[in-house]
């Protein structure tokens, strides 16, 4: 990414578009007009684009400047989400809510939920990302106030609420033999091939193994076993055998061609995304209930998965 300016410089460009002048953008960022102008010239030099039309009466964005400012605004929104999410992972004793979540929820849903929790209720949170089995243990022993799991297992006396739906898909590298098969992979073929798997205890692995069990089959020992969704996705795109992953996790990879979604025959791979906590069926008032309201509202309107409830 040799042409990408740093976030502070992109923010300055976005503020020029927002406030209408370099001076106003500089003031919004706590720097002088001269410093702002010099920084924007550096952005032009890095990108090789003329972003501002300068004249005696002021400066306006060129067409390229308008386009880059729009792209930068989207990038800055994502950066803000990531920054807030990083803060939740730090050991901060001031946090008001402790959350444990399985990897799909932690990687693809919770960042937005926790940003909104902070914005709407001024509630900070700490996040532990692990597999579904360990999430249940954390809620039971009190180290997490609320957990999110995705494997459909018995919650063992914990209160639970389904906040959304998810679908697993079989993904392969573009040069894998299954990528060009031209037909759905059979259940037996899935069971007999050594695939790339998440570790035991993960929701993804449990859902697939239970789907195979319904056909009287068990999976062959993994070719590769990894502990995070990102690791599995990266391994498969690099040439490891196919793997089952959340459609939410691989949507951009499939759209870009880094991975190929392989259809399967007669495998039910939908699953509930479930919130769990200790207590009665009604969530306790305060941060737990606030987070659940955000989670259910967000997943019901999310276009990422066609199985989301409406």
C-alpha cells in the first residue's frame, strides 16, 4: 500500500471536503493553515494526484480529491471501529462489561456492537475471543458478564437469547480440485477428505460434525487444525485443503476470487448466534440488556447473511 496516506492526513482531506477550506480543516485538526497545506501537498506527492485546486480566493477539491475524500471517509469509519475494538481487548479495570464471544461473532459482529454500546450508553467493555465451549465456561464461572456462542449446544442452565442466524459454507482455493468440480460435493466426499478445520470446541466444527452425524458419517482426521477463523481462511487461500467457514467471514474473499464457495449436498449448515448469561430468562437491566438490544437490532438488518432473521 505504497500510495496510501496515513489516517491523520486522510482525516485532514475529509475535513477540507466537510468544512470547505484548508484553514477550517486545519483548525478542526488543531494545526495551522500552513501546516495543513503542507501536509496536503505531501498527500498529493504520495498519491501522484492533484487533490486541490489552489487560487488566490481559496482552495477547492478536484474531482480526484472528491473521490479520495469519499473513500477516505469510509476507511476512517472502519479505523474508528477497529480502534474502539482494540481498546476493549486491553486489560482496563475501568470497563463496565465483560464479554466473551466465539470467533465469528468476535471478528465480524462485536466490533460494531461495542462501538454503538459506547456511543449510545457510554459503556466500555472488555472482550475475550475464544471458542464456544470456552465462552460457556467463562459465563458460568463469572469471568464474563455475557457470552455469544454459535454451535447450538445445550447451554446447561444458562439464560439464552438467539440474536441472529449464520450459515457455514465450504470454501476452497481457486486451484483446488473441488473449486472446478461443476456439481455439489456429496456428504460422503466431505466426510472422507482431510479438510482444514478449526480446533475441537469451536462452534463451526461442532455444527459440521453434527450435520455429518445426521447422515451416519464422521469426519476424517484434519489435514490442518487451526484456532482462529482468520487463520483458517488464510491457510485455505494459500492452498490448504477446503474448510467450512461462516459466510460472513468469507464474503469479501469469495467476491474477490481469493476463495471459491463450493456447494454441498444435503448438509444443513445454518446455526443460531446465541447470547448467554447467568440468571433468569429476562436479561439484567444495564449494559447486558443494552448490548443485547444493539445485537438483535443489528443482525436483523444486516445484509451479510441471507439467514438472518427479519
